[in-house]
C-alpha cells in the first residue's frame, strides 16, 4: 500500500513532506493501492511507502512508473544525514535519467535488514489518467521490458504493413478513400508511438512530446473523412454527413488547443468517447440501410471502439485497471486496420465487377500482385535457406553450454590444420578439465553441475579475444580450445588467463582436494603441420600435458 499526499500549491519540499509524517505506522495522507488517479494537472502528488530488506544480503530493486505521462518524477530517500534524490519524467532527457527508459524508473539499493522510506514526487501536465508504481527485481524488470517492447514492435510492424499495403492501393487507384485510410492508420500508429513514450528514444524533448500528442485528433479527423467516403454519406445519408463534418471540425479545434497547451489534452478524452460511439451507431444504422460495405465498417468499429473506449474509461478511473484492458486498444486497432483492409480489398472487387473500364487497371494490379507474391516466395525461400543454415549451425553446438560440440571441433581442427599447412603456420591446442568435477556433482547435484559447466563455458569464451579461436565441449567436463596462428607462448598465456578467470569465479567446491573453490587444469601443445605432426597428434599432446598437470597437483598449466 502507498500513502498519497496531494499538494495543490505545488510548493511542498521533501523536508516538509517528511516532517508531516504521522508518528508510528506511516506518513500522513491517503492510504491507496499502488495505482493512483491523477484528476488534475495542477497538483503535485507525493507517494510514500517503505521498502524492507529482511535478508542478510544487500538487494537491488527497480522502482518504475508504468506510464510515461509524468512531467516530473523524483525519488527521495534518506542516505546518512541527508537526502538522496534522482529525477526522471518528461522534463528530464532520457540520457540524464538514472535508467535510460521512456518511463520514469529508479534503481534503489537496500542494505541487509534495512527499511527505507521512499518518497516519490509526481507531477503531470495530463489530467484524467491513472499511473502505478511497481517494485521489481532487476531481472523481472528486464524480462517485462523486453516482453513489452517485443509486443510494441510486433504491433508497429503489423499495422505499418497494413498501412503500406493500402498506400500501394492508393497509388494504384488514385482514390481519396485509400488516402484517408492511410492517413488514419498512420496517425493512429504515430499516436501509439508517442503515447507510449517511444518518441523519447528519438530525442524528443518535453515540449516536442506535448506538441506531438495531439496527433490523436488526426485519427478522428481522418476516420470521419474515411467514413464519408466508404459509406458515401453525402449521397446515402446527407444529414449524418453534416455530423461527420462537424466532428472533423471540432476535433481539429481541440487538436490546435492541445498543441498550444497540453493541459487541454484531457478534453480530447471527453470528446473521443461520444465521437467513437457515434461512429459505432452509424455503422449499425448503415447496416440497417443495406449500404455497401457497412458490415465491414460495423465490425471494424466494434473492434476498434471496444479498445479505445475501454482505455478512456480506464484512464478516467471509471473501471478497474488491469494489464489486459490497458493494452486492449492495440489488438483492437490492429483488428480494425485488418478488417478495413479486407473491406477495401473487397471494394476493389466490386468496382471491377461494376465497371469494365477498370479492366486495364485490374490487369496492372494483378501483374504487380504477382510480382509481390514472387518476391514474397523468394524472400520465404531465402528465409528457409537461412533457417536451414541456422539449424545446421545449432546441430554443431553443445546443448548445455552453447559451445562447439565435438563434431564441430573435429571439423574445424581438420580445416584449420590444412589451411595452416598451406600457410606454413603453427596451431595450438588447449585441453582443460574441471578439477574433481565428479565430487562437485556429488556435493551440489547435477543441476549445480550443469550451472557450473555453463559458467565455465562463458568464462572460457570471454577469455578468447580472436574471432578465429574456437572453444568447445570435448567431453563431460573437458573443454578443447583451438588457437590457429598461435605458438606455445601464446597458448600458455591464454591458458593461464582462463585458469585465473575460473579461479576468480569463486565457485565453492568443498570436496575439492585442490582448493576450496572450483579450479581447472590445462594441457597445452603447439605444432606446425610441416613438422610431420598430424592434427590428432596435436590434441593427443595436449591431452598428455593435461594428464601431467593433474598428476602435479592440478589447477595449473603444463605444456608439452
């Protein structure tokens, strides 16, 4: 739970807020869930809560607002005798924020058995919105951010493809109907991009962000113009046509007002609700009048209306908040774009059947469609080829560690040995083995052993600095490293670097007879193909060196 203090004067400081706490359980204010409703843009909101670390280890937490609407978002908490503060929000450029994210996000470190009182100051120039504060572990925050970004990218890609397709139709048919659809879709995609804060990644400033937000009005304007063309309201419904013109004009006026002062933005929410309701009722009436394509229009408006109206009701605090309702407008609009695209495609077919004068244009459209399909087939073929190549690559990877498996090691060894024979250069091999790994498995279980192998593999990869070097899993806990164009001295340096890095991992190994932490032994060998040595003999020499390293006490590098 969070305590919320509203400051209409917008003048209270952190010292005044902190001194106003109620002795005992918590600060003075209204006790609310972590989601608050910001009714007015002329109020500072202070969110106060406590974070407690009951463990004996320090923990890191990410405090994040789930919307980018805040003009100012600041965090305060005690650090010694003073206050530590950080700022985010639209007034703070992304590069100056504690975490470079479109939403206000703050990292907080909590020491063992420490309780921190967190003060979050929030001010928004948008009214009638809801915003929530979340406290996540860093990994959970990253996973959520990746998932959310992936969903947005899919949405932008899918809707942009539909808009691009209809832009193609506009250039082919030269009808304003398709242009209005493209402008409506483009405006909506732009609004989602800005509304979600992605414009901030492109360097948009606070004032630019505010000026871009009224693009949502263009969505309504071009939807009204599109409706007039699709349903032919000037001919079929002349009285309703005047209402559509009025909606477009009123929306334009609201857009200009919001562009001048973003605090008028909440009036757009009030206007959008009856406007979209009118579009919905118009669809029903057009179906009753048997107007061509009215069924497609009604279906698309139903899908679109549900998402937009739910979002408006949610932001106004009229319905309970949940993640599904918050993002329902995106699949709703995608469904609307798809349905209208189908309607426009069907309309092309009707026009073709009604007017033989379009035959030449139809032939040209079919030709272009064929070319597009051929390109799609070619692209799909290329994609399959790449996928097969990727499968082939994965077949040569060790399933646990991700390193090369023995098959790939053997192929690369033979290939490099032949190449180096032509160039008369040396090759080195390092064979290494985790010390007392069986005892490690017995002590920490197979899952612990697998995690250990993964860490060791990542460390070996990190210690290889050349693209031509290859590390692979040679056996259960054995790893083979191939170093083309490398002599014995270079291989010894690399092996020692890996040995030291493994030891620095400080992986506990209680049953080891060598050390109290995980260690590895290394055998090094180098040879030139012109010396009469085979590639197999090079690996055998490295194996012999590894055997000597184990006999000499392990956790060391031995050369042949």
